[in-house]
């Protein structure tokens, strides 16, 4: 990949973090204020830890994007309460996935009804993100996930792609959604330089039921991280050169899944920028 193209992507990053006890301290210690921080939400712990960490990081001067999964919203009143709290915090960007809560906490089984409701409420956020699935969703057919992006496009401003380790699949997915006239900019989801032992420790900390679900759905991730030479974010970026830098791709930047290995992720990013002359 051309150094200028890779540098641009590395300078337009979002760090996804989990709202654990030490997350605030790690972000303050290692993440520059010009890096956007996105905060996940847990089907086990609910939205409260996400909203709390969003408030605290925003107060420290970060641009924070909370995840607001549809399936964690109890009802319309709860949605309005979340919107009000986030607006008071100064949040102008939210990410709205369906979420994994099963059964849903309320009437919203998917993201689209929540997105429509936000539009009806006057579009309280300047930016609204939705999910894209380069690799097949475990429960939804590929054609339906692309159709879902089309259905959501008028209520959203960007797409965040889920993790993908296959450069060919990622490139083909970007071409495919553009052919379907899904024109929203994409933040490409990339796993940071994750150490398998720390990933397993993180999965254990997020709760027995949830970590079991996490391990079951993403067993292949652990194989990728454990195999010597099996995964490198730098290698993935280099192999997706054409797909990520083509003007028609409309890639806005990288969405780095840190798995709360925040110091390691920022060290890797700065090191790569230094090697590229950034």
C-alpha cells in the first residue's frame, strides 16, 4: 500500500473499547484527544456502563461514540432518556447496532425501528453509524445484511464494518455494497495487535454467559491470533491496498477493535506511522 494512503487511514482511526473498570484510566494514559473513542454495550450489563463511561470520557475532552444496541432499549421512554442523557453530555455521534440481547429488553428486535424513531425525534445526533458485515453474519444471510444497509441509509451517516480477516472478502464486500448503491462512508473494522492470552482474559472478565457466547461465535478469531504469523493488522492493511484506497470505496478510516489492549494498539499505530514518516 502506498504510504500516503495507509497514513491517511491510520490518522483517521476510531478505537473501540469495552466499558470495564480500568478503561477510563487506559484511555487517558494512551489515547490522544484527536482519536475518536467508541464504547461498546453489553447484553449482560446493559447500557448504563456505556453511558457512564461516555460521560466521563467526554468530560476529559474526547469525542466519544456510544453503542446504543436496539435490543437493550426497554421502550420508547428509555430511548428518549438515552437520547437526552447523551445530548446533555455533548455527544453528537452514536452507533446503533441490533445487539445480541436475547430476548430483547423491549420492542426493538433490530436497528431499523430505532433509527426511524431517532429520525422522528428530529435527528438528535449529527452522525449515526450502522453495522456492515463483510464476512457472513452467523444468523443473517449476506443478501439481507446488504439490503439492511440500503434500508437504513436515509437514517444513518456512515457504516462500521465488522471484523474481517480475509483481504479478498473485505475488498469484494466493499465493491458489492457500492454496486448496490449503498454510498455511506465506511469505517473499516480491523483488529488491533491482539495477544491471545489477553484476549482470553478479557473474554473471561466480561461475564461467564457473555464470554461463552463470545468464544462460541468467534472461535476462529482465537485461532487467527494464536497462529504464528496468522494475523497482523499491518499485513491485512497492506493486502487490502486497492480496496481501501480506491476513491469509489469511500473508506473514511479505520475502526480498530482494541479488545481493551489500548496501550498496545496505540503503540502499534504510532510505530507504523513513524515507519511511514508520519
